[in-house]
C-alpha cells in the first residue's frame, strides 16, 4: 500500500512519548522491579509533573495481589500509586491553572466522561458512562493504548482538569496521602454531615482510619476509635480520638451500643460488621470505605432494629478533593507518614499486610535516581 492510500490507524494518532522510571509488579507474587514506562508528551491541556512523593495505599496492594479480580482484574506489569505530589515541569499552552514550577497533585483518577449527570455534578468517581472513569493505574490509557501507570514513578502527564493545587504550608510528603486516604474519609463525612455534637466511630487505624480520626475531630465530633491493635491506643488519642476501644474486648465495645450517629469503617480485611451496626443510634449510618477481598455478611436484624443504614463511599470528586486540600491547609492537617525509599516497597507491603503502618508509607521519589 502506498503512503498516500494507507489508512490512518489508532497508533498514528498517538502522541509521542518519553521514558519515565518506575517500579512495577510483573505478577501478583513477583514483588517490585524497576521498569521504564512511556509517558505521553504533554498536549495542550496537559500538565507534566515531576513526582516527588507518592503514598502507598492498601488499594495498591489489593490491586497488585489481584485480590479484586472479580471487580477489576489486574493488568501486569502493574505500576500502582494514586497519592501523587510533585512539581509542574511542563504545562500545555491551553493550561490555565498551572505554570512551570508550581506544586501539583494527582489522586485516584486521571479522566472521566465529563458529560454525564454525575460528572457534571463534580462526582467524576461515580461517572455513569461505561469506560468513562479512567483510574490513575490499571485503567485504560486512551492516549497510548494499554493500561495506565500510576505514581510509583518519577513522572506523570495528566489533563489539568484532574490535577489538584497544593499548598506549600503543609509538609509535601505528608500531603501525598490526602489524595486518596484524605478525600476518601473527608467525602463521606461531609456527605453525611458529620458535625459538632455528634458521636462518630472510626474503625481501623491505618492510612484511611488515621485521616478519618483527624477529620472527625476537626469537624467537632466526639470521636471514638476502634482498633485491633493495643499498641495504637496512645497514637489514636494523639491523632484526635476522644476515646479508643481495643475491639478484641467485646465488653468495652458493647458499652457503646446504640450511641453513634455515624461510623466510618476503614478496615482492609474480613471482620464482623454486625457488631458495629449495633452501635448505631436510631437512624444512624455506617459507611464502608474499606474494600476487603471477600464479601462481608450483614444481619438484617442489625439494620432493622434502630432503622440503621449501611452505605459505602468511593474516593471523592475533583471539586471536593480541592476543597479537602484547602481545608487541610487551613486546619494544618497532613498525614502522619513513614518515608521510605522506592527500593523498600516490598518490605512496606509486608508490613501493610500485618497492619504495621504508622500511618502511611510515602515513597521519596528521589530514591529512584540513586
Ligand atoms: P491500611 O493502612 O492497611 O489500614 C487498614 C487497617 O485495618 C489496619 O491498620 C488495621 O487497623 C485494620 N485491620 C487490618 N486487618 C484487620 C482485620 N483482620 N480485622 C480488623 N481490622 C483489621 O489500609 P488503608 O490504606 O487505610 O485502606 C483501608 C481499606 O480501604 C482498604 O481495603 C483499601 O483498599 C480501602 N480503600 C477504599 C477506598 C474507597 O474509595 N472507598 C479508597 C482507598 C482505600 P487496626 O490495627 O487499628 O485494627
Ligand atoms: Zn487509595
Ligand atoms: Zn461521566
């Protein structure tokens, strides 16, 4: 076929790329190895970010280990990471919010259809268009084909509509986890109107749970933390809990029966929901943000006595993520982190699997260069 008659293919329309350094999992059990990945050259609406820090979410581990196979099977090699902060190194000529040198952040999504009812309401995470929501990793890369690669990398290119502004008042490494752990706990608390005078329970003191404690405290609620780890009791109080209950002690747990307006469950593994449902007041709501591998049984009696509600919540929209970041800057809220080198990621996953996290691992991307 001559050049003139050749059909223009998808591949021809693809933007040019540049190589980025990343760490990837080749399979559910391989652990992480360095990998060079392509990033698209910034288009007119795009922001190219040099990634400085990336948080390690338990979702990264669920995904890498293919524990969510029935809902979102993992495509390998997998480069996770959706708690991204860094500096803008290039802004396309139509970009309005950012210029070179600005701090910027990217969370769990990099695009959506932008036209459905939920996108127009600023709730892109609930995008109704099939294939509309593009997750930061393990999503469909509509520019380059294949799969999207996340923040365990030194660089990312994202449409400015999905890039957040970051304050320089907070520790930058402590800001990274706000992009998932922060918004995922902030959003349901705003939606269910957590406020002063309410009693709020937080279940599980990990990455999400510790942000939940901080937000519930900042919103003026009386906060009770439930933890399986006796060695986290003092930290729970320091982070803002008014009371801390070690949940293995059933008698201590039952002292709170029928007393909560709202409970946020941020547990990553199998556990008993019915005990916590019975702690709600009449018309109280328990919201699941934890996403364990296996379904959890619910007793109808735990719901119908007291007209309790059980709900779930996913991350949060872009508008609300910016609102949360601004709220954090105003109230001096950041994540309590343990900074690690990229090369320590396998060890961090092992610790995360044991609940041994205080309270978010954050990768220092400078380690990718050394
Ligand atoms: P994480 O840092 O590992 O924290 C999970 C905490 O759950 C642990 O620290 C532990 O707290 C508790 N826990 C663990 N195993 C348990 C067990 N068998 N029984 C009772 N408690 C247990 O995880 P994360 O990053 O905060 O994420 C938590 C969950 O939320 C994950 O499933 C993640 O995928 C999900 N997630 C959902 C969304 C969303 O949009 N809804 C967003 C991000 C993450 P204690 O030691 O205090 O008991
Ligand atoms: Zn996450
Ligand atoms: Zn949409």
